[in-house]
C-alpha cells in the first residue's frame, strides 16, 4: 500500500500531470489528422523527452501512443480516411453508418469499444508484468539472445506477402547498429575512416528520418487536399453505452489485442483482423460486415486499442520492445539509466505503479476530451496536407539538430527520410529496420556473452527456457513455410 501511495504521489507532481494532459490530448489531435500518426509525433518529441525526468517523458509518449487511436477513429468514421494506419478497418463499417445518418452512433460505439478495451488491457498489464518479471531472472545471456531473435523472426513473418523484404529490412537494421566502435574490443566497424561514423548511427536520427521526415516529404510531394466532414448530430456520449450490447465482442477483441500486443512484431493489424474475422464468423448477420455493422466496428476498435498497454508487458518485464513505438520508448529508459526488467519491479515499484495509474487516467481524460470536442476536432481534418507536411519537416529538423547540435545528423536524417519515402512508394516495410537496430544490439551483446560459456551448439539450448525459445523459433518458421506452401497449392 505504501508503494502504491508513493507511485500516486509521483504521478501527482505538476510536471507529470501536465505531461499526461499534453500526451493524451495531443495524441487525440495527432490521430485525428490524417497522414501524421503517432510514430511521427513520438519521433519528433523524443529528443525533447531526454531532457525531462523519465516518468514525465514516458507519460507523455505513452499518452500519444495510447490516445492517437481514439482520435484516428474520427476521420475513419466521418470521411472514410483512417487517422492512423491501424484505424483502417474502422472505415469498413464506421463510414457506411455515417452515410446512413448514424455518425453519432458510430463514433459512440468506436469510443466505447476503445475505452472498454483500453481499461481491460491495462488490467492485463498490471497482472501479467510482475509475473513475467518473476520469470525474467531465469533469463541468462543465451535466453535473452533467443528472445530477441524470436522477436526478429516474428517481425519478419508478420509481414505476410513481404517476408523477404521484411527480412532484408531487419538485416539492414542490424547492419546499421553495428556501424562504429564495437562494444567489447572497441574496434572500428564499417566506418571507412570517416570520423563522423565513429559513434555509430543514432537510433533517434534514423527514427526521425524514416518516420517523420519521410512522411513530411510524402505530404509535400502528393497532391494538395483538405478533406471536409459534416458536423456530428446526436449524443455521442449516450451512444457509447451501445457497446454494452456487444460486450462479448468487445471482450474478445480486447483479448486478441492483449495477446497480439504481448508478442513482438505482431501488433494492431493482426489483432484487428483476427478480432474482425472471428466476430464475422460468429455473428448472426455476417452479411452486414463491411456495410455498417455495429459488431464489426466494435470488433475493430476494441482490438487495436488493447495493444498499446499490452505492448508494455515485454518492454517493462524483459526490456524487449515489440514494435517501433515501444523501441523509441526504450531509449527514454536507457537515457535516464532506468533499466526495464526484474530489477525495475524490485527497486522502482513506485515508478511502475505511477505508470499504471497514468495509463488508467489517460483513458479517462481521452474519453472526456473526445466527448466534448468531437465537432471541434473535425476542423483538424480540413488542414491542407502540404502545410501539414512543411510543419512536420521543420519540427523534424529541429528535433534532430537538438540532439547533438550536429548538421551531420540532419544530413543523415535527410538521407533516411528519402529512403523512407522510397520504401513508402514501393510499399516496403520500414518498421523492421528500427527493430533490427534495437534488437540487433541486444542480440550482439548477449551472444558474445553467451559464447564464453558454450562449447557446442547444443549447449546453447540445454536450459529449459532456452530450449522453449528455440522450439518457438523453429515452430514459427515451420508454420510459416507450411502456410506458404498451402497458399501456393491453392
């Protein structure tokens, strides 16, 4: 009880409360503007959070991550354009409801399902993180290496139809993190005599280039647009209660979101499609899905909003990020010498409780803000895309330069911005690059530590957890190969 009160006291600090408000409301606004998304906003804000206390920075980033999907449902329902990429399925049933004159009902169901699943996923985080943290001391160097390798494999196979491309992008990310002075014998790798490569490529510079600058360039290059939406008529707050008619679907969607959020590299898209498909198969009216089905809307929104809190479970318990946004948050931990893992639960439980309470408060703040400001947020949808692109570009370069006051960093970020734009145009994934950089660094250090105690390949898997992880990797690869063979035969 004393630890809980201490965590609450940490959260009640003025700077933490301000960060919570900025993150939650700012995330809704970012999500409501088509073409931006949480990755861009977090990438831009990340350099600024390094100068803040760790709880303040994390609360702000978590606020943006968790609340952006709330905001993303607004343009998805009203103008058939998802505010964030993970709101794409919301358009299937949300926009047809708007065309029928049921915009208030659609938004109410979307907000209600999001709030319902958000609270359930936070409860799952509170229950499961300490359990995983208790198991984590059994993880030695080889187990952590295999867990990171499993994460890389899952990231790659999650990109169905683009597995080869995702594998190459992940390998490219691992190569990027190896540039510079290596951490054991301090020899230079891939610097080619260039002094500016000695310290390697900064993860935040790469993130800002691949996500923020590339998105800004895409907005500037594409044709000018300023979508319009009619004002919402009706009581969205009353319509939120409609989610209780579909509480089983919302609960199943939350379960899929929590499960997929915990598995590295899977995330919102898989959770959404599993939830939506299951809801359609179990519905009495499957023919209505894609034509304005309340069940389809609830299934989609409940699944994607359960993922952010669930993605924090492996991050807090093991220090292993599951996707790009939690990888960015991991850097905030390391900058402030706060190492996720079992020691965090033993020594800084008040910090953990403060994060839990902040996530609960985040959902309440967001839902209240959405209820009173939905008609005002419609105006954000009308922002011209090229103006938006220029603002993102300026903020991106300010963020890059503020890291080390380096023009070289700005040039590197520009290069990755162009690369990110090319990947977008070719429809190739860029997220594996970031996860390759983060998990590749973990894999290298742990592999070199483990090899000192390993005489043969079998020694690498002679412990229960290591054997289970190795079997999981083999199982994922075999399952993927079999599914590909079945698809070719079909």
